[in-house]
């Protein structure tokens, strides 16, 4: 199991199989011992004495094992049993040493020093027990080596493995700092510096790894009711290290290895097929892929529903399952997450379907210390934005706000209350601060109180200016998404729409922007269309031909779906229907509806668009639709398999088509089937 995936202080060791040959077992045991001994040169942020002592024990045993291998003979069962027990224990020791040296987990391992020391004690007792059953006289080794083994056995029984006094001192420092946060007082910076130096946290990036690790731990604790007792401590440490990251480090360093990994991931992601990310049962992108014993992978929720329905076979192969054990496909999950980030996630999806990470757990800080730390940090950053002596200082403050607000509702609330929004708006016109300021404002715009603050401080005009003239595509993307969130307030939909440059700038982004820019522009326009008066403005800006072109030229399902959503909304007005029909939309929409690769949401928007055009276009539009041989089949499929909303819309369109059949067969209307481009709209 990969150490970067396994949670710290878990030891998923397994016994060697009973049929393993003694020579193979011995060689594997020697390899394990050598891996453990290789940690002698590693830096141990805490638990140094215990780790060094454990490595010394294993080094002595390794001398014995290598001597055994030289004179390898058949071993009695008691020797094989000893080696098997040692193999299991060495696996666990290796895992523990991985944890003790793991980047990002330094603070957590320090605070868990009691538990770590206890694990060392358990493992040395296991070594002693394993050696107790070793008949040394049955093993061909030198007398000197036998003496070494006997010494190890005696020392293993007496080994204490207590918490290092230096670790206790630093733990007390950390607890004192957390207490200061709880009481609302600034901590002693020299004390913080002493803690960071002890743990070897020397750079912003190293501190950031600590924060990310603790954030992941919090997420895991929320999923595990039995371990929620640790939440308060983890939250407190995360608040402390977030404070350290912002206050104690002047520069944000991006490591070369991280840049390489990002490029490597991009190269890999360019070759993946997103269809492979879809669950064979739900046909939706998998959130938690798990693999069955047959080797096929499904989304965990879907396969569990399959089992609860009484099925005990693999859905794809029909093969009877010997076991219903689900193995998390962590590699595929990571690739899906990387692909989602690389290709962007629709803001509309994020807000309505909650497909991104659930951050509702971050409404509260998690502990008094975390709450105090973030509030102090928010005030510190607010001061830096105002009083910073250079653009570099202000840009770092904007970046810290960007990071803090990405996935935390509580952090957003503290920063809004600290008054950072006006200062961030002032940074939008600066080339050196624009990107981080727009990203930070985007995250803050999701907070309920922020929208009015943005508008009252002239933010709409400033955001639109970035939308038009942003120095980087990322800044424009953030600006478009920001308009979406601000436009969630009805009066601001009107305000943005009345700005003569807003909607044309969004339409221009659809025309010339990258995929992520297109997506953000589409959802912003979709949000603005919730106010009826913006309908004609979108039409006047020339959106329809661009949207219809995307339906046939874009291979991104999300962009096609969002384009259909905007078109369906435009078609609800007579002018929108006319503009769409004049561009030959019907055939394009029917092809998308009939396509097996179109998502369920895309099909639903197709039906919404067709229904709106029927309602506004009259019998001539319906007459064209009835000529499609596949339409009824697509509608009945959606009726049975779609969402309740999709089923209602499909049912309504089916009724329209049936009524047309009945009326035309009775001769109450004349069938007029002109060419699609010359449809007369009633």
C-alpha cells in the first residue's frame, strides 16, 4: 500500500502466506529489514530517540538474518514461524517509520507522540516474542551472531520507548500557543519560530503541506464517527499552521518538483478518455470508484444500491461474486480529480448539484483555538492589504486569502467581517495583484454578505473591466464566475445586465476564450437570464450563433450542456425562439438528443429547448419534429430513466406531439412542412 495514500498511524500489514518457501520468506524479511535500516539517514521531526533505537534493533537482527542466508538449510517449523512473525512486525515498523518521516504530518505526529511511543513499545515486544520461539541451536550461524541475537532478546524485553523530553517541551509550546488563540491573544512569535524550527518547517510550501494534511485528516474524521474525538485537536492545529503559513513566511515558494508533477499530470490527462470515468451503472462520473473481485470498477454508491437490491453478480459480466468486498480505486479517483481540475468544473454544477467537495463541514472552525487563529489571521491580512509597503506584500496577502477561502466557509466569513473586500477590489487594476485578487474575490463572492459589499464598493464595474481587459485568462475566468455569484441577487442581475459592456464581454469570452473561460461565461449568462429583461441583451450581443456552433464543434460535454441550458432559457421568449430557429437549430438539437454520448442533463436541456420552441414556434415547428424517426424513442427513454424534472418535460413534449398527430389526422390543421431555415414562427 502506498504510504502517501495510507492514513498515518495505520499498519495494514499481512502475514506471509503459509505456502511461502522458507528461502523466499527469509529474502523478503531481509529486504524489509534493509528498508528499515535505510531510515537511519532520514530526518525525524519527533520521536528521534525511539526511531533510532528501533532501527538499531533491526540492524542487529539484520546481521543475524544475513548470516542465516549464507548457510541456508532447511529450517524447522519453529524457525519459519519466527521469521513469519518478524516479517509481520517489520512491515508495521516500516509503516511507522514512514509516518515519522512523512512530509506534511510533522506537527500531527509530534502531538501524537504518546501513541507513537506506544506503537514502538508494541512492536519491540512483538520482536521479543518472535525471537523467543527461535531455536538458535537449529540455525547455522556463528557464535558471535548468536550472542548478538541473545543480546537483542534481552534488550527488547527491557526497552522502554518513552516520549522524548524534547518532544514534550515542544508539545507544551504548541499547547500554550493554542491556548493563546483560544483566549483571543496574539501568540509569541519567537515561540512559534522555535516550534517550526524543531519540526524542520522552514518554507511556506512545507507549512502548506502541513495544512493540507490536516485538512485531509479533518475530512476523514467527519466520515468516521468513532474518531471524531480528534476533530478539535486537528482543527486547532490546522488553524495554528494556517496562521504560521501566512504570518511567519514572507515568500510563497513553488517547488520545482511540484511544477514538474503538474506538467507530468497534464501530459497524462491529455490522453485520457473521460468516458472511462463514468460508472457503468449510473453513467455519471464516479466520485468514489471501487473495484470488485472481477476487476470492474463502479461508483461506490451505485454498486451498493445494486447489492441492496438483492444482486450478487458483477453488473458488467453477470459473474457470480465470491466476495462483495469493495476495494477503493485510489489511483483512478486521483486521476478523475486531477482531470476535473484541469478541465474546469461548471459553476452551475458546483452550486446546484454539489458535485465538488462538500465543504459544509467548514461552516464552523472546529475548535476555539482554530476560531481564534483564523480571526487573528483575517485581521492580519486585512492590515497587510491596506498597509503593505509594496505590491509584493499585498499580492502575497491576496494569495493567502485566495488559499484560505478556497474550501472554507468559516474562513470566508472571517475575512469578509475583517473588511478585505474593498482592499481586494482596489488591487484589480494592478498587473501584479490582479490574478490573486480576482481569485480571492471569487471565493469570497460565495459568502452571503459579500455580494452587497462588492456592489456597494463599485465592484461590478471593476469586475467587468477585468472581464474585458484582464491581463491573464485566469483573471477573466474568475471575473466571469464572480458575476455569476453576484447575479444570484435579483437586483444585481438587473444592475449587471444594464451595464452595456457586461453581456457583450461574456459573449466575447464564449467566442475566443479557452474551455474553462467558455464554461464560466456560459454559467454567468445563464444566471443573468434568470431576469427576463436580459434575454434580449444576450440576443443582441450575438450569442445564439456562437452557442449553436459550440453544439457541433465542442467535444466537452459540460460546455455543450451549458450551451443547451442557455439556448433553452433564451427560447422561452418568442424572440429567442425566432433567433434560434433561423440558425437551423432543430436538426442539431435532435442529433444531440439522439446521441448515446450526451449526458442526461444535456438530454434534459435538449427537451426543454424543443418544448420551448414548440410553444413559441407553433404547429410548423411541431410538424418538423414529428418527421424525426428517433425523437419518440429518445423521449420515452428519458421519461423512464431521467430525473423527475426531465420526465415531466419529456412527458409534456410527448403530449404536444400526440395532440399534433390527432389534430392533423382529423384534418383540423393543414400540414405545412417548409425547410427548417424558413420556418414561419407564429
